[in-house]
C-alpha cells in the first residue's frame, strides 16, 4: 500500500523517522494494486464519498482490504462510516 507509506513518509520530521518508515515498507509483504485505484474512483463516485469528506486514498484503502479480504484497523470516523455495512 504505497499510498499509506507515502502519507506517513511526508509527515516525518527526522532522518530517523524516514528510515523507520522505509524499513517497514521494505519488509512488509506486498499485494498487487493493479486496477484498485480505478475501482476506488468508481466506487467513491457512485457512493458520493467525496461529499462525505472521504478522499481517494481512504476509498482505495477500503477497496484494497475488500479485494484481499483483510481487516481494516482505523480510528478515522469517516472511513469507519463507509466501511460498515449500511442497513
């Protein structure tokens, strides 16, 4: 999930923090992101997530975890609101 690490990386304040982020990135298993950005854009647009304050990276995260049947751990209330099934 390159987008997550880029977001983390741009917030680093020291070379040590930068090094830690890059080390985690290099050691984590990778999954294909092919086509998921387009899917995230489509799902976001069809559900008007942008109007709910949900950005493309959050839409991508949700599509990624759904595609690979992963768990999503977040404290982001906007992301939680779209991740939970609507009744």
